[in-house]
C-alpha cells in the first residue's frame, strides 16, 4: 500500500513538472511575439525586443539624418526606425523584415503616423537587400550578423554613408562615434572611400607618386618616398601633408572614384 502511494505521488510530481515546463515555454513565446521577435530566422539574427524610442531618436541624431537621406533598417520589427526618420527628420525610410506579421503591423503604423507615402517595408532576407542607394543603415543585430554584413556594407554603400548600430560593434572596424543612452550604447561608422593603392599626385608643375595604405578609415602612405603627415579619411574626404619638392603643404580633397580632386591639385589612380 505504501509503495502504491509512493508511485502515485511520483507520477503526480512528474506531471506537474511537465505542465510547468509547458507553461513557461508558452509564456516565453508570448513574450517574444509581443517584443517583435518571432520564432523564426529573425530570432537567430536579432536580439529580442525593439529599440526604445529614445534610443531610436539618438541613433537618427548620431547619423545626422535629414530630408535627403534614405534610412534603411535591417530587421525592422514594427517599423519604428523608418517611421520616426520620416516623421521627425523628413527622410525616406525602408524596413526589411522576415516576418509577414510585422510587415503588416509596420504598414499600419506608417499609415497611422501619416508617413505611408515616405516609407516602405520589404519582406526578405536582410542579406540580399541591396545597399547601393542607402545613405543611413540602422541595425540591431547580433555581432556575428554584423560581421557577415560588413563586407557588403563596405563594397556597396557609397563613401560618406553612415551605419548606426544599437549595442553591437562591427569587429575591428573602429566606430567614428558612440553615444550612451541610459544603459544602451549606440555606435556609428562613416563608410570610407576605397583609396588604397598607387596614385599620380600633381600640383601645378610638380608631381610624384602617392602610395596609400588603408584599413577602413585609418590611412597611411608616402608621397615622393616620404611619409605623409597627419593623413585622414572621412567618407570621401581625404587630407594629408606632403612635399613634392616645393615645400610641405596640406592637401585636402574629395575622392571621386579613381580621381582625388582638391584645390589646385589632383591625384589619378595608377594601380591597386
């Protein structure tokens, strides 16, 4: 009799434990859905939960978003970043999201905010989204996803475009700016022009070889066999001090593909 009571209590304990586990799982699923992180591919790419509105505003401010920008948010959730960019900054916006439910919610939110004519939402894998026309890219993605996106960002986005991330970095690509909002870190990068290689630098009658070495926005090099002084690269803007035999001077210019154009000087690419 005692053994029977023991077996019954043991079975009841196992049933209660199983019921508790199921209830916990259901609560977690409901929390994920209410936070905008469905149980699909997106949950493996993005942290659960949307960016808070004060964080979103700081992201847009850090990137200096304005009416001429196209702001694209990868993993856009309920669409708050493109919508705020359109409503408060006058920018155009686009959200990329894998979950059709969130696309529908985003379109509803855009209509209610009065910016449906300035924003759009696309259901697709964020890795296939073209970035060529994007001037501001916003992300709240896990570090390994940022690293997978980094080569595409550097290849497709135009020099001077900005990338803003909630919380997570881009590996060894040093951010140009950061801001703390409450307990959240916001990071911003400016996409640099690709200038590494050999150039023919000409100033009036003087000319010489310009050799540039680049790692992201960090720049070094030589002109006429002498090290450049204080080289810098910010988007498509480049500056350095060099001496072509007429005394050291500061060269400041803009990168235009295979040419660099400045006031009274230019450089033309001659090799990679």
